[in-house]
C-alpha cells in the first residue's frame, strides 16, 4: 500500500500503511501476531512456518556448534567461524522472542489501529502520516541492511570454491557461510554440500527477517508514539490560544479530552 491508495474515510487503510512493511517481514516466518479473528487455517499455516523456521535455523546452528566444540582447529579459524555462528544463534533467539511476545505485539498493533480511528481531524492525521513515513523508511532500511549484508556474505561464500583431496579423488566444493561439523553432516561430498548451502541461505533469510522485524516494529511503534505526543502538543497550544474566548465548562471538557488521550499515549 502506498500513500496515494489510502482513503480518508477508512482508518484501517492508514493503520495498514504504517504497519504494512512489518507484516511483510514477519508473516513469511510465522511471527506476525495472531488475533481472535485469525482463521483456523491461518493458525495451522503459522505453526507449520514456525516448525520449518526452527528446523532450518537449528540445522545451521547445531553443526556449527559441534564444529566449534569438537573440531581441532586453530584459534583464528574458530574466531572466524564464531562470527556467522553468533549471528545465526542470536537470530534464533530473536525469533523465539518474537513468538513469545506475540500477545504484547498484538496489543500494540490494536493500539495503533485504534489511534487512527480516534484521530479524525485532517491536520492531526497529516502529523500521524508524517511519523508513519519515518517508521516505514526506517523499517525498509533495517530490512535492506540486514538482508543485503548477510545474504551478500552468503552469496560470496557460495561463489567461492574450495578444492579438497580425498584419497585419489579431487573434489570442488562451495564454501559454506556457516561451517558445519563434517562428522555430523558430510558437507565435503556432493550433493550434500549444495543442500546444506541452500538450507543456510533459507535460515539466513529467517534470522535476518526476525532481526529486521524486531527492530522495525519497535521503530514503528516509537515513531507512532512520537506522532501522538506531537498531536498532544498541538492540542495544548491550541487550547491555550483560544481558552480566553471560551467558558469554563467547555475548557474543562477540552482539558479532559487532552488528559485522557495523553494517558492513552503513555500506556
């Protein structure tokens, strides 16, 4: 959805504009929060995605952990391996955190959607759209940075060939982005080497999406809160400006509205 496709009479289109990229990042890995209206089929698909995501991540992390613990290699080689391993391992933790915090995320999403319904004045909506753009741009940057950086590393590794000699046989293999323990998975043979390389690409996409999704959704929520506080500042300034021309009962109603919305922003 772009800004030009939003309709003024449909608050859902505005909230969808602000949260769209986050949904794109998290839904393919089954980490987008489920709601009460989510169908049974969608819940089953989400569970299947969770299973396969964990499978691909663990298929990358566990053999690499065995390599670090059991392989008799020099310290520099193991330190070089520790970088990719830590990225995949922490990415798996990020993914788990997203799943465990699904209810809290859904509550925040509903809060954002309700704010778009409450704020109906065009000037205030323009402020919210401004901060929604900031959130979207930051979310897009996070995704581009994470996916571009790590998948570029995976691509360069895939195009780097390694020649090994096993007995009288010479083999040409692709270098894996995350080294695996050969006694657990024979990555020095084909097509095992190609299969493991493909799974590491998939697991790399998963951990990148979880990291980008976690950061971007936090940024979108923070940008939305900043927009609400900016609107609150505008309301207070307008109230002070015109308060001299209003009677006390009307002023009390306006103060009540401002305080109520302020408390809502702070929740």
